[in-house]
C-alpha cells in the first residue's frame, strides 16, 4: 500500500488548537503584540477571534506562521 503524507506542516491541526496554543503560550496581551489585530487586543476571546480568522485569510496566515515559528522551530 502507498500512503501519501501531507506536506503541510499544519495538517491535522485545527485553527482552534493553533489559536489556543498561542494564547496559552503568550497570553492575550503578549499575543496581540506579536500580531496586531483588534480581535486579539480589544476584549479578546477564542470564539470571536476564530470567527475573524476564518473570514480573513491574511490574518489566519499570520497566526499560522507564528504557530510554526513558536512550536515547530525555525
């Protein structure tokens, strides 16, 4: 059998897990300094941030890149 592996380093990791892990690592205040978005600095919540990130591909891309930098090395 030939099983192909996804080349995507985020394969199988949900956006909610990515966001939760980053917030657990930094806290909202520090996280908002790394990625300057109102949804992270003004009354932040996982639910509202996920809603924004799912509709805003460029913002999601920034979050995913930070996740890879922090948790997957350089």
